[in-house]
């Protein structure tokens, strides 16, 4: 029940505040007329009512401070103590002390709750001092009432903390379950990757042997050569089918409609630079050579990531220059910009440079990135020239 009430109060904070203060406010409003009749003969009724309403407001308004229970209780207690010093009789609004006491016991630690309970007990004692007919039984009855409110708040506090603990454990269990599921999926993908390697390696080995046999049989036995070529075709199709099946399992978060568009390469660099959100230029130096598709994709992704970083961190008015140099033994990719350089703030969740290094490392290359002299930023990658398959 407490859990449902707490959830409801979270969703309807204003309405919960009205229910917390509304009954006491209504009680004070209903007693305005009877209190006006108790005004002394030599006193103004309006002044008497103004004092009553002012004191009631000073006691009730702090109860709206739900997020600051200690401050609320302290203000209500000080107003009540000032009322005692002025020898003003108890009013219905003084019940605000008990409401504030419950708020401290419900929201604060035990030591603050105990201190608030002792202060409320002191208030009961001081109130009875001004009462001519006060007895120990009356003090005991007031103490029982205060302690009952205090214990109710403590129980609600304990129940709230218990429910919060249950929610936290449930969330932690859910996170651990999801983490274990991800770990199991990662282990399964690693196993599938090993199987993919074995299947592809076996089929490629068979295809190489068949191709060598076909080459030897071309001059002496055409039928045997044709059979070897058919076996190569059959083995290649089987390898592709198996690879598609296994790679489909390895892919995560893939949409239902798979995109079979070829991966971009060096031929799409000009389009990438021209369509970039950063004004950029492209220069290609040296004699272009045919590169494997994977290495072309690596160059494309490096340029794409460097232009993206220039847009994110370069600042307003940034421009970039992309240079591709074929130096015979290696391919050099340089992307520079005239942005903020070292003054740019690093993104805590950025993994662009790590991705570049992983891509370049597959081909035995190296990549560096950092501010350059004179301002701006530079990304420099060197890849050994690989022969196209």
C-alpha cells in the first residue's frame, strides 16, 4: 500500500501537497468565526482575526516545503515558540508541528527524527506550563500522541527505504541479466567467427587446389579442366552461402531490410568531400594504384571521420583539406583543418581515433592526430600499398 501511495504522490506532487496541508487549512478556516467571538471587549475584532490568520499562515505555509523537512519543522517550531513567549493560546494551526514532525521522521535520518521528537515533546511541556489545570496525565497523553505520530513517520520511512532497496535490486538484477545476455551473445559471436574462418579457409583451399588442377589439365585433358572449374564454382557458391548465413548472425541491430549497396571506396572520395558539411577540398598526388576494397574502405572511413571531427570540434567557419598521396610503397592520407585545434574540447564519448587506428592497424599502417603548429588540426595516416586481389 505504501508503495502505491508513494508512486501516486510522485506522479501528483501538487495534489499530494494539497492533501498534506488542506485538512489543517480547512480546520483553521472553520474556526475563524468561533475564534472571533473570543475577542476581548476592548480589542478590535478585525485586529484579533488578523493576528489569528497571520499566525495560522506562518504555521501552515512551511508545510508546503516537502523537499526541506528540517527547515519546515524548524520554522514551525520557532513560530510556535514565539507564540508561547507571547502567551498566545494554542490554536488549531499548531497541529502543523505534528505534521512537520511526521515529515522529518519520514524523510530524514533517525538522529534528526529523534531530535525533532524531543523538540515536539518540549513544546508539549511548555504548552502545559501556561495551562492552570495541567496535570501529569495530560502531559502523558500529549506525549503518547506525539510519539505515535513520530513512530508512524519512522515506519513509513523504513517502508520507503525497503521499497527503494527492492527497486534498486530489481534494476541491478535486470542490468546484470542484460549484461550476461550480451556476454553470452559476444561469446557466441566469437565462436561463430571461428567457424566462419574455418569454413572459408577450407573452401578457399579447395578452390585453390581445383584451380591449380584445372591449370595443369587445360593442355592435356579439357574434360578434367571443365570438371575442376565446375567444382570451383560449386565450392565458391557453397562458401558464399555459408558465409552469408554466419555473418548474418554476427551482425547486431540490423534492420529488417538489409542494404546490399557496395561499400564505398576511393572512387567515392570526391563525392564525400563535396557533400561534407565542412567546406573541404580534395587533392590526389602521385600515380594512383589499384587497392583492395578493404583498404579503399579504410581510407574512405578515415577521411569521413576526420571531416566529422572538424565539423564537431573545429568551430565556426572551419575549412578542411584532404590530401591523398601515392608514394610507391605507401599511401599517405592527410586531412587538415583551420579550426580551433588544441583549444577544442575533447568529447568524452568519442572513439573516432580508436576506430581509425584499428582500421589502419589491419593493414600494418599507422595514424596520428593532433593540433598542428599555427592552429588547426591534422589527421595523418600511412598505409603500406597492398596489391588488389
